[in-house]
C-alpha cells in the first residue's frame, strides 16, 4: 500500500491522506468534517476537480476537515499527490 499525507489539525485547515489503489478500482472519498452536512458535497467536488486536473482515477482520499477553505483543500491535496509521486496515480 502506497500512501501519503498533508495538512494539520489546526482550525481552518485539513489533513488529506491518499492511498494508491489498483488500476480500475476508481476513486473513493471519505470526509470527516463538522460542516459535512452543509459543505460535504462542495469538498468532494473540489477534490474530484483536482484529481481530474491531475488525471488521477485510482485513489482513496481521506479528508479530516477543520473548516478549511477551498484553496487550503486544493493545496493539501496537491501536496499529498506530489508526495505520493503523482504520476504513479495517473490512469
């Protein structure tokens, strides 16, 4: 199992954990957030947008959100992808 992590537990930040999946397994997203009911769909859309931009289609994403804004979620996800060796996750 290849995995990576980026972020902190500070307020207005998030922790993004990635796990590479086998080709054909698709994308799995788990979100833990105090505002999941209100913004869970938006967080998921932001994650999917970044994964699409990077042509990544086989990964498990775990988000522990502390009310992070979009740019923070994007930055943490980009960092986790780079730490995992982004090209290894591509379709």
